[in-house]
């Protein structure tokens, strides 16, 4: 029988019905990426599944949203909001309340597939400008009405769940524009609801859009790039795939304007001051617990795509890959933009799924001492001024070869670029058949990378039938991150939740941070004090009391700062 006549699961390609639960939890309504034949065969082998298991889908959330949760606000309060933002910008229907009260956490996905809504706002507001936001916050503070903020809705840590009802304030509907591009200071004043692709496209076309002398880039490209807003990058402390050169969102945001119950704060644009602890830094990453971001002044960079230099290497071991990476990022000759090393299991699975685990390429790799389940893939790019980018690539190549790496030319990096934003769309196919894929990521210092990696992997692999793919993708002179991807077919959802919690505990126990770039939300809040210590968390709680004395901003335990 030919390959094309073998059983193939009926992967869904239908756009979710309007008003359905699936249209809320699916990453993008009209985008799909299905597991390859190799993936499909691997699932059957590793999870003890047969073709028959792929003929019965799990619940898919195709039903119309129906919310059995009465609105708790009074008619007078609803009328007051209509007076602030206009009646057309106030929504009370079930679908809007569920849509804008959920992100993209796996927990939310699993609930909505079963038509379960654990919490929802009473009202959805679409402010037209920052003056509307000021009115909303002042009124909610006076009336003790809870506020959650919605940007792109791509968060995966239960960060905007309306546990106390109240209002969801949607920023992307109207507050989605560039206010000013400043070529002298190389900054861009942008509203927080602008989506990543729109922001980057406007900067790339700056000569046409703003009459600028130069095309620019924002330098921030998270995997959620197509789905996340600029404000979300900042308030959740995101990190883009080119962060090793451009910096994390924390580094890129220059100044901000917030509306809080305690008043409006606009931080200084002056880049260097000795005026005490910087309130600008305190506001970054507050996840809506202090106030609402209404404008951000972002650093921008010259857009020079023709100067991009790509490279890829295969290291003989994880030890060699880590050592070389530390030497590269500490080399002081400049840093690569994209830089990523995959551990042996992730490397081997990647080769297998692309058919490179046998044949001529595998023989060549083995002849160079690059053996299966030891070798580690590295991909990367260098950006900036032409000679600068060329020199970074040259120095990376020199160090990689000194650590026994073999060049793979630029092919592997180009392949990764092709699918860099689309892999997330496979999640729905897997969940349709009870397979869970989820991620945990952590920051770690160089002296602890090997210990943390080995300890967490050892714990995960104790569970039979569990993949644990790991890579490092954000690099600093003092350390890196580890990104753990695990795939499993649990008996039920509760088994998965317990397993994930145990993995987080292992990460913290072995010296990793609770999160590196996904934020904390309500999901990881229980580990905040263990990670930060009570003294640091008490500082954050004191700030919460100052900015939000009545506890209306994103209440429900986000960041571990307020009651659950």
C-alpha cells in the first residue's frame, strides 16, 4: 500500500463557527498546521495509540457560547459606562463576556472544549482613547468594580481571568495606533492595543507611513508575534526570538503612561537619570495589577534585512553547546540576534521528523563524532550594520568549531524561520485526540544550566510516555533560559495539572525562575514567594496597595499580590 493510502486522521480545517467556544480558544480562526506523517506515527508508537484512537475526537467546543452567569452590575452602573465610552462600545452578550475574559492558557482551552466557563466579566468595554480609560478606572475605583485588561488575548498563564466579575477593558479595538515616530531619539510612541504584525509593518514602511528617512524594526518577535499586542509584551515581560541582540521587552520599552486608581503616571523619556529607583521599571511586568498601560514609548532599530547573516551548527554534546554559547554571548564582539541551542532529545526528534535521522546526512554527522542522542543543533542569525553582522557570524563560527561543532550552512535556520510562528496551530489537532503539548520556561545562571536541565529532565522522564524537548533561546552574559516542551497523553486533565505543578516545583527547587517570558498570572502565582522570597514579594504587595488601594485591578491572585 502506498504512503498516500495509509490512514490519515481527519485533521480539522473548518473555520470555527461564529459564536462558538472553539472560536475563542483557537489561536487563529483561519490558520492550521497539521502533524506530519512522521509525527502521527511517533504519537502511535510513544503513546500506545492506534489508528482507531484517531477516529474519535475529543470534545471540540463547537457549541454556541452560553453563559449561565447573570450580570452583577446594576442598570445604573451599566448606563454610566455607556455614557463614558458610547453605547456601541459596551457589550453585555454572553460571547463577548467569555471571549474577553479568556486567554490562551491550556487550562482555558480544556475548559472551553467542555463548555465550562469558570469566570467571566459582567461587562466588556472598548475605550476609544486614554481619556475613556481614565473615566473607567476612576469610576470603577469609586464603585469598587473589578477591572481586567485585554490586549491580544494570547496569554497562557490565566493572566486576565475575571475571577471577581467586573469589566473587561479591551485595548485592541481602538487603542491600536502609532502616535509618533521620533527619528532623532529613535523611539516610537505606540498605543498598547496595536498588534505585533501591524506595529512591525508600520515601522518597516516608515518612509512611506511617516515620511521617515529610514525603515525601522521593533526588534521583538515572540512566537506569539502574530497574536499578541505591544501592551501585552510589556505588561507580561515578554521576550522575542531575536532578544539576544535587541533585548527583552523590558529592555525595549523606554517610557510609559499608566492610568491607575492612584492617578495617572507618565514616566520620563530621559534615558539616564540618578533620581532614585526608576518607577518606569517598577511598572514593567505588572500584568494589569497596578493599572492600565495607555501609551508606550518604545526603542526602535534600523531595519536592515539585507544584512542578516544566518548560520547553523551541530555540536557534539549539550556540554559543548552550552560552553560555546556562554563564550559567544560573553565574547564582547557583539551578539547574535536569533540564537538557539536544542538539547539531544529535541535535536533527535527534529531530525527524525524531517527524515534526517538516517541516510547520507546521518552518516556524515556520525563520521564527525556527532552521535544520536548526544548531538545538539544550533541555529541563529546576526543582524545590524553589514560588517558588524558579518563579524558576529565569523566569531560565532570560530567559537563553535573550537567546541567541535560542524557547520550546517544556513539551511536549518531558514527551515526554522519558515515555521517559526505556525507551530502553535498544531495544538488543536493534538488536543482533538487527547494529546497534550505544553511548555514551561525558566531563567537560569550559567553555573546552574547543566544542573537545572538534568534535574528537570530526569523528573519528567520518570513518567513513561512523556516527551521532554528542551532548548535555550534567550542569552545574556550572566545566563540563559531553558524552554521545556512536554508532550503526553494523560489519563485525565487532573493528572496533567498535577504533573505540571510538580515540574514547576522542580524548576524552582533547582534554582530556576518561575517564568522567563510567559509571565505569572494566576497559574504560577503560588510559586512567587518561594522564588522571590517574602521580603521582595512584600515590596510588590506594598506597591499594589499604593497603586490600587481598593484592590480593583486584576484581582484574583495574579502575581501573588491580591486575594484569590
